[in-house]
């Protein structure tokens, strides 16, 4: 994984701050649920390989993701001390 993942809702499927792009292993993930798909409608820059990091169930360990700018910003908002030092990524 490249960088930290935001999770403003605590993994409760109430926001899209854990939005990631699956670069490798998309077929290894479980099916996207209707609820996850609905929440993805709230995400920015959604791509065919987009998933919510808190909801994608791994069936293998060959998955590699890129953290979306949206998720990185959410993570930095959740950890403002790292934003100030510039060590958040």
C-alpha cells in the first residue's frame, strides 16, 4: 500500500474516505456490495478499479492499492500533527 488510508467513519460504510485504487489483484477481492457501490457515488475521481478499503474483502494476499488523494487528505485531517511535520506520507 502506498501511504495511509483515511477512515473518517471508522469503517462503518458511512463515507468514502477510505477510497483506494486497486492496482493489482482486483480479481482477488470479494464482490462489491450494493451498499459499497452506493457509497462510491460520493467519492471523488472514481475509476473502474476503485474500492473502499474498509469494505474490500481479501481472498488472497496479492492485492496492491494506490491511496486516493481523497483518502490521504482524510487521513491527514484525522492526524493533524503529521500534516504539520510533513511526515504523513
